[in-house]
């Protein structure tokens, strides 16, 4: 149901920005303020928040029941039919809600550009970027949100632990991915955060590898980057596992990444900036001579969305505060050879941080598990 306290906070922020209307399309922003987790498609549907705290919705008829379940009776629903598209319903809504030409209208990042252009052109309003309007609210997790994320992290830990005996030479990346998804369901996950990455050997040098036809060799590495949802909230973890004993070179690379990940976690505490955490982890890899093989940010915020603020990277001077949750995921990616990444989600506490994953960060040889 629509959370009036959150809407009041959004409206206050709008007034401070001089914004008259904020359009929140189907997204995790909408889920955050209303609980509505909706299928996105080409049909324009959105919650409109006015600067005085009033709300109304533009709704395709096919989604009317979903909106009725999440909106109070005091929020008007302007329903439109497929054959008419949303233009006449939009005009009626703006007229009845007293939104004049020239009003400043913000849109969040889920509103399609073509729909925003139609709103601006037909209603003669000024569009502004409202992408980050909810960031400050969403980045601070309350106790219920943190508990959901902790459980999502536990399920991920449990699933990977149960998968270990299944990881064997001859298995395809596709087989491992499908078994992991089955384990999520068995362990009580309520969906996935994103399509899992399963990358053997040199495939893992592509940080966001998206194929699944690799075959695990007799001596190999397999990188798993995956997460699930619990009560809407995401987990996200990465481990690089060994099939057989690691070579001396592999152990060296792995230890560098492990120390970098630990250094990142150790740097987290209230008052530290995001870029300071990035620097703490990156310094370990650079001093070991592999800085050129770690060329992406250290981490990203996580919550209802798998990627949200804060972003843990150079140039981000955002100060960390208790309740923030984000990933720490350094890696070394040597093209054509190997990729190693270790990722935990952490929750900022009053004195430091709490990892939401407990699966070992040390080297794991899957052949040790039956």
C-alpha cells in the first residue's frame, strides 16, 4: 500500500527543488513507495506525486487491479484503453489535478523517453531529470530491509555450498547455472536478483560474461556471480572456485584479490567516503603489479535493485552512513587467461560494517566436497 510518510518526504524534496510533479514509472522506486512490484512493458503506467503531497495514477486497463491493490481510495486512477493510448487520460488527469502548462515535471529513470516526450509536448510542461530523487531515502535501510537482505545473503551462501559437489569436470556452465537456480528455489528464494554469471577459466576474464557453453576442465577455475531476492530485496555475491589444486600462480593472484577484498571491508565505517573504500582495495592490487587488470569500480549499492546508490568508486565523495548496503568486489581480469573476483555485500554499522555473506573467501577446491 502507498506509504504516505515516504510520499510526504518525496513531496518535501520536490518543493525544495522547485518541482511541481514527479512521475514515478514502474520500477523499484515505485515498489519502494507503494509495494507495487509490476511487470514493465510498452504501456505507460505511473504514479504521479504533486508538490503538495497529493497523488494520482495513469493506468492501462489491463493493470487496473494491480494498482487498486496498492493505492488508497484517495488516489485517483485515470484509466486508459489500448485503442485510445494514454493521451486523453493524461489530459484529463492534468486538467482535474490543476497542473498548468509550464509546470516543472520530473521523471524517474524508468519512464521511457518517448513517453516523457509525449507528456511534455502534449501538456506543454518542462521536463527535468528525477533519476536520483529517491536515492537518499533508499540508500538507508531500516531494520526490516536489512533483515530481508541478510536472509537473501544467507540463501545465496546456502545455495553455493550445496552446489559444490555438483561442480565437476565435464559440466557445462549452463548445467551449473540451472542447478544453482534450482537450489535457490529449494532454499526459499523469492526470485533472482539477476541472471547468474557462471564463467570457467579464461571466460571469467570478461567481468560480465553472458554465455554458458563453456565446459569445466580437469584443472580449472569457475567464477560464480549470482544473487536472489527475499521479500523484494536482493543479494549479490561472487566467488571464484577451483576444480583441483590451484597452481602457484593462481594462488598468488587469488591471494591478492582476497587481500584487496578484505582491505575494502576493513575501510568501511561511518564518515569515510565511497572513494576511500575503493582506494583501500585498489591499492592492494596496484602494489602487487596488477592495477591494469582491475579497471572497474569496486562496488555498488544494493537493495530493491541490484545496482543502486552508493557507488563505491574513485571520484565519489559521498560519505558512508549507518544503514547503507553495497558490494565490495575487487577482481583481476587477464584477457585470454583467467579472471578472479570475490564479492561480499556489507551493511554499514555504527562502528564499521557487517558482511551479509559468510561463504569462505579463502581458496575452495570443489573436489574436496562429496
